[in-house]
C-alpha cells in the first residue's frame, strides 16, 4: 500500500490526467511530462534502494535444510 492509502484508506484520485491526454495548452503538456519523468525517476530510485537493502540483508542469511527427526538448538531471547 502507498502511504496515502494507509493514511486515508483509499487510493488517490488522479482525475484522469495523463501525458497521453489531449490538452489545448502546451504548458499543461509540459507539466504532465515533467510529472511523468519525476514519477519514473522516483520509481527507479526506490527499486534501486530496495535491491541494495535486499543485498545487505541477504549477506546475514544462510541456507539451512533439515530432515524430519533432526535435533536442532534454538536460541530464544525473551523480549523486554
């Protein structure tokens, strides 16, 4: 969910504006084009940050496989 959806409980309304829509003003087209460029840039940066965080988290993980009947030791730490 997006932060907007978490806060308000529904997805944001875009009022049907897009770069592909026909408009009479070139200024509106320019603003919508900049908006689309900004959104694609933000998505790209978020994807890159997500991949970096996953890479760092995977460094601490190890693959384990157990068979039925194996004994394992568990380290339990109660939460304060």
